[in-house]
C-alpha cells in the first residue's frame, strides 16, 4: 500500500491479480467506484507460526464496500459467477504463481471476444474448483 519504486514498476510482479490493482488506478475504474484499500492481517488470522502480521492492498467497490477482491470485481463489473477468479486467480493458470502479464491479457481478450451465450462454458473450461 502506498510507495512503489520506479524499479518495481518496470518489473513483472509475478501475480495475475496485479492486473486488478493496475486497473483500479485507471480513471474509468475510479469512476465506476473501484478503489484500493488497506487490509490488516493480524496474528490471529495467520495459520503458520512463522508468518508475521502485515498490511496488504485490497480492491474494493463503492457499490458494496463490505466485499473485496474477486467478489468486488465480479459484482462491480457484473461478471458471470467465478469469471473474475478464472481471469485473476493464479490457481486457474497452468503456471500458477508465475503467470506473466501477456498470458493474463490474452485470457482477458479471449473472454471479451467470446459471445455471451458461450461465456459460462468458457469459465468452466478454465475453472479448477
């Protein structure tokens, strides 16, 4: 949350969800009500004794500030169920946590070019859950 160096901006962050964070700074997304908020992860919520409490950025939507992350994207963009997760959750990509930006962009383009009546089947074809 907050400071990002020029060097960090030039390097791939190796997470597919970063596309959501970058989108949230676009004027059109801000106008649609999306924003980045801070989430405090407390010790009581951590399962590993080696984990440390920390803050992390979380996408939210003004239309329903009680939800965040994929739920906020899905509701705010009126997406099909599980579509946001298929697009942005690393578990739905073959290379998981090391998905490059080009692969995510290609999937977004594929979904955008798919006729609405075929979208649900496309979502199921990628969905690991």
